[in-house]
């Protein structure tokens, strides 16, 4: 056998022999070997073992005759609103504290330990849920955070929470609307004799808010509700948090409200063009197209609501109808001003238009033209200016429209026909002026209703 192997074996056996010799005391007594401790238990470990060994987290930690009072409050972090789904999402911290009779100890018995940090799955917690939740069957609103337990049994739990609720949106004054949405919290299984919800006296805090670029929080109102039902004699308690939001509107001023001024101006300018100007129809058609595009934009931005139709949508809808009517009036005015009439304007109507009434509605220029033609005073450049809109139809002899180019070369014997022409121009201008005044009044009424 190799000598080196024997030497190594003796070295290994020597310490064991020495240990056995040292363990033998005089008289044959032996001593236990001193091993290092495998687990250095702290006061926290001993306290948790004593408190939770027989603890049932599913049983309310109080006698059935006693009431567990749960104080609850919210600290808002962020708010989102989805108008198309009428859904509000609230990111917040829910502060709850209550007294657990099973989690009491004397700090002097545990090295002066006054607080204990326990996970949410280790102890009983009140089953506070969101009654008006929009998350369907999901009732786990809270994050998995630890609780702080004090030696008198008081438990503080502040989990980050996510609430989704449906809101009854009133978009009537969109985009200057204010919305109030409710968060209704209460125990799912316990009545008011077992779990009593209370509110703190502190004011709502918004210091930790992450501001929303579209909504501004105006306030958070809190209310404790006690309800009795015919089936049961015990009360049922819940707390309601009413969150009031106001929409930030500067962007909508440029996107929605500023174009209104242009649309109104284009609609009114239609009536300021000369009665025989065919551009009236083109201008009215372009205005109607612009309004239709904005209505399509609103259909994408806003939900279809049975009630509370936004006033801005009503305004654009009424404007579209008014533009359509203005197109009809433009065609009527063109027909009056450019058609060959074989009868005179009724004297009562003409006397009304050439009198004070016509001057008041802005027909002074057309009255002077009609009077000048009647007395044979119109001619030269003035007559040419009134005929500067020739017909597109070159076969004017077989059409009902007045052949303008021929009128410039007609003999003086046709002055009666020309007088009737200017009289009907006066009537067409009167229709334009009356429509202008009526539309101004209607736009003022619509604007007043919106404001």
C-alpha cells in the first residue's frame, strides 16, 4: 500500500478521535457538541409565529356581536375619460384602517416591537368592492401591498387601486362641459352591523395628482349612505365619492368654434352678392360641404346619445338646414332676376320697396336704378355694369332668360321691358336683404342658446 495514502487517512481520523476524547468527562459523563444555530429567530419572527399560528384570515377578527369599523379614504393619482364608451378610469390609493382584535400584543414581551408588516394574504381584510364597477366579474381592484399592524391591533392598508365606472355623461355643452362621476364602495357580504364604513374628516388631497391634459379635477365630494331594505332589518352601508371634472377647451376653440365664424360669414355673404350673380349657388354649395365635413367629425368624436345632444352638433345641424334653404333662396333670386317677365311688379309691392321700407333694408342703390330706368336716365357705363352677367346659353331667343347682350342694342321703344327688368331686380334684391336680416337673427338666437 502506498505510504502517502496511509498518512492522509491518519490525518483524517485524528481530529475525530480527539473530539471523542474531549467529549468524555471524568466518571464516564459526556458533553453535547456545540453546533452553530441553524435559525437566528428575531422578535419579529417570534411575534408573527405567535400571532398567525392559529390565525384564520377568512374569519372577521371580532366577536359576532361586535362591529368592525373601517375608515376609508381616497387619494387620487390620475383620471381618464372615454366619451365613446362613457367610461371613467381612476388611478388612486385607497386608505383603509380598522382594528383587528386578534393582532394585539404587548411590545415589552417582544423586545419593544410596536409595528409589524404583514402581507395582504396573511391577515383578514374587509371585502370592500366597487358596486358600480365597469370591469364585469373582476372585483380585485387593489394591488398586493403589505399592511402595517400596530400593537393595539390597528391595521393600516393603503393599496394602489384601479377603478373603472360607467358615467352618465351630459355632453350638451361640449366642449365646455363638466362631468360628475360616482365611485360607490361598500362591503360585498357584511351588513352594517358587522362592518361599518366611516369617512375621515380630512379634505381631499390632490398633491400627488398626475394632471390630465384634457380634464381638470374640480373637486371630490364624499358621502356615507345607509340603506334599509324590506327583506332585512339590518342596515347596509356604503360610501360614495363624487368626482367632478371639467374639460380643458383651448384646443377645441381652434378646431370647432373658430370655423363657425367662417361658416356664418360665408352663409351671410351669399345674400350680399348681386341678385343675378350665379356665384351665389357655388358659395352656398361649398358652405354646405364644409358643414357636412364637421358633422362627420362630430360623429367620430362623440357618442350617439339618446339624450343630451351636444349644442354644437345642433348648431351645425341647424346651420346645414339654413345653408340648404339659402341655396333654394339663391335659385329663386336668380330666377327672378334673370328671367324674362311679361308682367309688371304689383304696384303695392313696388311702392313698398321704393319707399322707406326699401331704404331701411338697404335697397337704396336698386331703387335709384329702377327710378332712373323708369325716367330714361340710365345709360352709358351704368347700364353696362348692370348687364355684366351675360347668359351662358347663347341661344337666348328660345330661352326664358333675358338676352342681356341684345338689350344693350335695343331701341328706345323697349324701355318698358327694361323698366320691368329693373323692377324685378329690385324684388330679387329685396328677397336677398330680407333673408340676410332673417339669417342674422337666427344665428344670434342659435349663438345665445349655445352660450
